[in-house]
């Protein structure tokens, strides 16, 4: 079929600035989730989960499970939904035949990965717009207050959206008024919009295939290449005039299309629903730096107090891989090497007053810088007889530098710079 020119068909002047909006419910200050109560879990291969009410998950969705009593092996892990019915689904590739019997309770949670994309439909443009492979539907919306000023407070823009059909009201009821969702404002000129194929009643920039969740495949490039959507990332192939014709579509050409010709994206968050009537809904937005209840810095600046959990993720201290003890064979300086060579490892810990102890139950971190220095010395020698670099190397042993001390406090906070 004959080619069409985008700017002519869409009613947009080539030099007209186009506002595009993307609302992502899976990210933001407080990602939105769907939670369902578990009423059963089978000791089978694969495990079959039953929920008390219809779960509305789809095959390929990623879910997490927590608070199960009995079959605790399920807790704290992520799973892929398969063979779903209204109230049951399989945990793909999860063999539960050796698990503890399910007793009661549990929650299955899915982070919502729904994304809405739209443009304001200016200049009687009621066509879908394709930009960077993603489709933006025409939707009556009024965006105001995005202007920045060097004086005063950070702007708090508003989005006023038509609600004649009450479609948006039903969405708000399902997704907690969209509060905390991330909204991205994108701007480019009409002349740089993607060429696309109008096929099957939709404007499309390409075709997705190979997603693990199966058909229907994603219709936008961003979802197709997102590993968290429809069971895993697929392969996106952009349309051209020839492939569009083979698909039986109408090709809308654009010789100057350029997906790099845009302004810097603006990131905002839905702070609250300000107004909801039969005709419109208004949202108030806020920037990431102006979110109610968020403190900067996120933790207090204290010179000699570490907030990390001892031996936790941030602390990183682990006596099995660090010189936190001594071996009966001085050749070995870590518990792993010591025990692998049939020697006896004696752990070394420190009490609250930073004195040494060989009793693990007395090993408590004092949460100060000295406690960190003791556990993370400047280095250690392959011959544990020597505790400093010069003595170690003078006696033909190997000195290993330690990692940077992972102290969570701010030692420099109390220093005078004058």
C-alpha cells in the first residue's frame, strides 16, 4: 500500500513540540503491588499454589512468597507463574516433593509492571504516536506547572485528565490512586517521530517475539526488551516499508526520524490525587527531591557510630573468609583454607569493650571505628606470626592488603578543617 507521511496524517506541523507521558506503576517512591493470601501449597513437582480469592496473575509473571507456615522453603524467593487458573498456579521449575508439609498462611506478591503511555492529542491529533518503538495513545490531558524557577520552591506540576467514561476512576480504585508511581515527561519535535506501520487497527513500530510468557507478545519495544515482562525479554524487530506491506499494513514513512533528537527526560512522582469528578481527575506531582516524609540524608551523620548490622550485607565481615581467627597450621590464614587442609580453626572475636575473645557467643561489635579496625586490619601475612607488612616481607612471607574498612559512620564529621 502507498506510503503516508507522518506529519500530514497526524495533523502535526513538523516543528511542533510533542509532549509524551509515561506512567510506570512498577517503579517510583512506593512501587505498587498486588498481594494475595495463600490457602494451600502442594508437595509436588512443580509446587501448586492455591489462593483464597482470584489472583489475576498471568503465566510468565514473577511473584514472591512470604510468611508461609510449614512449607517455609517457599519464603523469601521469587518464582515464575505457570499453568494458572482463577485461584491456582504452578511455581515453574520448583520441585516441592522434599519440602515440609504446608500448614497455613502465606502471601504471594507481584509488583505491578503496568505502564501507561499517552500524548495530549493536540491539534486534533487523535492518532497513536510511536516514539523509540513505544506506542503513545491520544488521551485528553492538561499538563501545567512544569516550569522551573531559580527562586522559591520546587515546582509541583498538575495533570488534569478527562474522566468522562470513568475508565480512569476504575484504574485508580485498582491501583491505590497511582500514588508513588513514576511519571516520565518526554519531549521531541513532530518531525523526529518514528516511522510506523498501521496494522491490525494499531500503530506499531515493530514486532516482538520470543518472550517466555508466550503470546500475546508485547506491543512496545520497552516491554519486549524488559526481562520482567511476560516471563522474560524477547526480540524486537522494527518495521520497514517491505515488512509492513507483508503484514498487510499501511506504512507511515519519516525520512528524518531520529530517536536521539529529544529533550532531557523529566522524572516526577504522583504525590496525591487532588480532584476527582465525573468529568476530570487532577493529580499533583512532585520531584524525587520533594517527596513528603523523605529525609536527606537518609541516616544521621554521626562521627563514631556504625549503623550497619554486624556481619550483614553492608558490614561484610565474615570469619570464614577473613583472618578472624587462627589455624593450628600457621600456613593457613582463613577458616576455609584451614579446615580444607584438616587443621583446626579457632575463631577470634571481640567483646563490647573491643578486647579479644575466643568464645563466639561473646563476639559483639561495639559499633565504633576501633571495632572496625580490629576486624579489618590493614592486611594480613601468610605466616600468622607476623602482624605488619615489613616483618612479614622481611621473613619471606606474603602480605595481603585488606579491603577498605566498611565503617558506616562518618569519622570525618567531627574533624576541624580550619
